[in-house]
C-alpha cells in the first residue's frame, strides 16, 4: 500500500464545508438506535465548540427509507425533502447538515435532478405550496454531520483526553472505517475524499491517533438493502453481505470499526451477534466481537465522555475490551442505570458472543 | 418502441440512469445482490435499452427486479454514466403501477413494506420508529434490544433522547400539524393512491388464498423460495 | 536552395517523415522534447504482432535521419505563421524559418491513477503496460515468481467517466502480446485478460490471440470493476464474467493496466499557438477524413501519427510517408514556381 497515492487522491476531492450556522436534521435510524450519538453531536458542536446548530421539532423523516423500499413515489419524497429545505429557509439558515446518509445521498440526487430538469423542480415547488404553504428554497451548502466532525477534527483532537492508541503498547489502534454507500458513491465530488478512498473518517481517525486499516471488502455495502432487511424472508441478503465484510477484514485484526451511516453500525454490530450465536464464529479477540462505533461515539470517547452517556451499553458487541485497551475508565455498575440512577436490570447474555 | 418503455421513459430516474449500456459488467462485478441472488443488473439494463415491451413485461412480473438493495454502488463504476440502481427503481415503480408486482413472491412483499413504513411516517413522522421496532420480529436486534424495548422510555431519557415528548430531540413527538402536512404531500403526489392500490391488491390476494390479513402478512414476511439463490 | 521543414516530435512518425523528407532533399529540422529520440517506441521492448524487438525498428528509423538536424530536449517555445512561412523559436534559443511544418506530437499515455478504483500508485502490485515493457526491456523478473497475473484492457479508453469514450486501438493486441510474454517467463502462472471486446483487427493479430489461447491464457469477458489489496499484499480483482453472467473474484500478484492514448500535452501547446482545431476526443482534426488526412486547416502545416488519434505503428509509418509526399507537393506548388 502506497499511502502517498491516497493522499494525491484526497487532495483532489476538497469539499467546501462552512464553519458554522447549520440547520440540523435528524436520522430515523440514528434516533432509534443511537439517540446518544445525535445528542453527543449537538453537545460537541454547540457546547464544546460553540457552533450554531439549529434544530426544530417540525422537521420529519425525509422519507428516504420508505422511498428506497419503493413504497412512495419519487415526487412524494422530493416534496418531503422540499419541505425540510423550506423549514431551513424559514428559520433563516442556508447551510443544511443531516445526520442520515440515506438522506444525504437523496438530497444530492434530488438537487441534481432538479438542476437537470427545472420543470420538475417547478412542480415540486408547487406541490410544496399546495400541501404546506411553504416557500421553496434550496440549501447553499449541504453537508453530512460526519463532514462537520471531520471539519472540526483537529479542534476535537486539541480538546481530547484520550487517543486511539493502545495504552500498553503505545501503538495506534487498528481502525476499520465503513462509509455509507449513499455518502459518495453516486456523487464522488460530494464526499470528503471521493468515492473510492473516502477521507472523511480516515481524517478523524488519523487526527485522533489511530491507524486506518484497508481491507479488500472495505467499499462493500453493509447489506442493509432496505427491503432486503425489513422482510424476514430477504434478510439472508443483509447477513451475507456483513458476513463477507467480516471475513475479509478478519486477517487484518482490527481493534474497532468506525462508521458514518446510521444503519451500518447497527448491522455490523448485530450481524456479528447473529454470526456468533448461529455459527459460533467471532471476529474479535477471545470470543469478543469487533466493536462498531458511530463517529459521534468515537469523538465522544476521545473527548472523555462517559461511555454510558454515549450509549455504548446499547451495542450488542461489548466495548469494554476496547475501553481497557485505550485506558478509558468506566463503571460497570452504572452500565444499566436509567437517568436517575434507577437500575433497569441487565440484558440477557448472548450464548456465544462475549 | 413499446408502451411500457414509453411509460418507463417518463420516469426521471430512467432518463437519468440509462445512457446506452456497453455491457461491460462493472455493475454486476461489485453488486451485493449479484453474488447472493441469481441476479445480473447488467442484463436488466440491457433488456431495458432494447425497448422490447415483451421482455420488459416479463421483468416487471419477475422476482428479478426485487433483488437489488438500492445501495447504488453500481453508479460509481459505470463507464457510460448509467445507473443500474435507478433503472431498477423505475422498473419497480412501473411494476407497482401496472399491478405486475403481484405476480412475483418478492413483489408481493410490497404490501407489508408499504403498510409498515408509511404507517410510521404518517403517524409518527419517522420511517423507523423505535417503539414500533419489536424484538419479537427482529431477534437479530439482539438481547440488548430486548432490554432496550423493555425499558425504552428510561433508556431514551438516559441517552439524551426525547421519546414521544414535546420539543426537539431524538424520537420526539412530531406535532400533528406537521404530520398533517406529510399526509397532504402524500395525497397530492400520488403516494396515498399508490398505497391504496397496493393494499387492495394484497387483500384481494389474501382472499383468493383464503387467508386472513394477518396470515397473509405472515406468509409474505417469511416466505422465501430457494430458487432465488445463487448457491 | 533547400527549403526548411520543421518536424515537431521525434517519435516514430516524426523520425520516419524526417527520413523521407531528408531523402527528398529537404533541409529537415527536428525538435524533440525528450532526451532521447523514439518516443514511446524507445521505451518499448517488443512489438505486436510478431514480437519484433522495438530497438530494431528504432535503429532502422535512426539510420534514416543522418542528414536531419535533430534537437533533443527542445521545446517549441513559440510558433507563428508569417506571410507563407512559419517562424518557430525553440527552447534552445534557435529560431527557425520553415516553409512547412509537420506536427508529429503523438500521444500521452492515459494517467492510470485516474481510474481510482484500480489503485495504480496505491496498491503495490498494480502497474501499466508501459511499466511492464520496461520490466521486459531491462530483463527484470518478479521475485518471488508470480502465481497469477492479470491484464486489464480499456483503461482510460471507451470510458466516458475517464474522459475518453474512444477506443485506443492498440491495447488489445498489446495485452495479448504481454500476456504471452508473461506466460513465457512464468509458465506456472495463471494469466488472465479482462476484456470487453477483443479488437484484434490487424494482419496476424488473430494469430496472436490463438497463440495466447493455446498458451493457456484465460480470457474473461468483463471489465475490471474494482481492485483491492489482501492481507498478504496480493490483489483482489472483481469483474463480471459476462459470458456466464456471474461476478468473479480473482486473486492476483500483479495487475497490468492497458493505459490508453490521450492527446499529447506538448502537441496541444503548439496547436494553441497556431489555433489548430481539435475534435471532441482532443486529437487534432484533419482537413477531411479521407483525402486530406495529413493536412491541417492551415496551409503548410501537416500531421502524421497519433496526434490525430490512436494508431498502430504501421499506420503511423504510412502516415509519416504520406505526410512527406504531401509536404513535397505543397513546397513544389507554393515555393518553386
């Protein structure tokens, strides 16, 4: 592997990311499975870095998952998107940051289609007025929330308490990155670093002391596949794709995985559990899995957030071996406590996965 | 040029996605579905570009068009700027419009997908709504999700969420006014009508099979013929 | 008085045309930007279809230019058309007044690193056709002996995204030739060619294909989609075998990319000064596509070789000779009445 070659490519994909003043839109999956990640994103950007990140309760899903499950027409999803953009405009913003990769890809695709077919944009603007009485607008800058954390990575590093380093050996942790397919595969220029060697997560990991591990199936989809996961009869598709990725990364012995798409960490975490429980196969050390994180969780960890504030207790693959490796303290007694210290009981233990 | 092809060409995704295929196979080479299913996206693009209605009709009635996971990895690789994934999406929409989707096992899954996802959107404003995501239907979500489900309000409170509560935040209760707007968008953009058609087609099929709606849902949720698979 | 003819480019086209013009009695001045004459031919080891050593052909060309004034490592800094002659200032400080100019600026190789998914310049085992010729020419060997080697046709050719929808014409034959030579060096290795269509159009090219098949080279009809590096530092290559409609994955030790032909940057620099028109593919446009192939739209300026599009060596030599004939006719008609 020639690192300089990648650097040349990264230099060619420079995405303009404004420093401040964003309209923030949440992700259906991240809210459902990683609510603490979104809370952490807002806490870091607003409270630690002093940025203006605005959220309104009036925004909704972008409809992307329903659309990519083929259950609503393109015109419907475009009008929902137009409504989100219109809210941004209404609240006086022109920079739009979304938490979801499916949304991000769909926004890029939609804006490109509008640009190419102005009559369609006109129709959507009329739909928007008829249904919501909102004024049509488009963001001046559209970024994914991981683009912002990438932008702030050095500021985060400057405030960090821990590094992605094995405290016993002093060696950088071996980190696998996984980019959501809809981040830049459709429009390479919209992603930091392009489509083939995206830099958005690599940049974070490098800034925070870790070492990126490339492996053959790095670019492969996690296997969500929308309908291929929602319908039980199709789920083998989803599982087999995650399985392919883990078989491919196994020889590289990664310490952890970092992701930027909300769905991928769920699938990469949970299918490891299924593979362990059904096949007896685990990919981490000593019967553990390889812990999978959102970029917000990793940012939170290096900044010294309590792992249980980050929601790491809701992962199925246990994170404790990694926390020990870095030297991040945690209180096992507090893992399953509710907000006011109420003990919520413990989840059952998996049969195989430690 | 056939009528089905004409209808396909009205779809912006086809107009954007079809730009003369050179049959090189770079799409199929990296397609997550192609390794798993008996599936070759290159063939589908080739069939569509032939503009032969008989072959297109066969596709619309087949399981083949439902194998794609819409990851759109194919888009990056095509040397001719085609988008196999977008062409599939246009075919699926036409299959639903023509009712041909009811002729394949994978197509009939539309009933459940339409019902569940849009129920979440129209009632809560989310595609995925944590409280409706049940461990029983998703054992793969793990024993940790079983624990979350049991303590869902506490867990969301603990993790900075705002489950079903007023104001902004993760999984907040989205105001009714906003949900009403979503419904209006559905009404004027054809989603309501499409959902109604999919629902009626499914219920008719259930009746033909002598199944209750619940039994029918169970059938299409779990059914999976071995003929789909590659191995 | 001998008329001055300026030849820009000292590759096969420029050398052959210079030789012919010089035999006709013209005063030929040749400007070559590189240190060595011969262009890409000088970097090649053997030539398809019969594996003639490139050096043999180059030596033959150099024999013919003994009376030609050659300036190597010399750029054309500026050039303009005066009344009916061209005034050229060379980077070595020499000014030339020429009655006709032959532009033989040839081609640049497609920059293979632009096909990011193939990992040229990133994955150690990925190389280009030119790199492979260098290996052959220098008599180097791969150690340890490779178990599997692949050749990728159409790299930066027939590829709209890479900015070149056209076929580069020579890559199929080059790939098959290099595959045979590789197999000869490493008889135990599995050798693959990944192709879309095999364009073996020239005399004896099909024989080359037959030889390759008989040598056991595997032809996979599918364009390579993606390359990655395994934990052992080998290359995982993904393509579709479009004949069986199945995705295939092959693990290789080396992957050789058949980088195609792009218009020469140096040629463009000259063309811009003279307002020469280029076609959509970036190559110069001839006055017409049949009867005036060697003529530009500018009187007194002629083309030969790959500056008007990808060509094989025999094609290039034909063009060089006809360009010399056209120049001779032009000079006789315009300067000797």
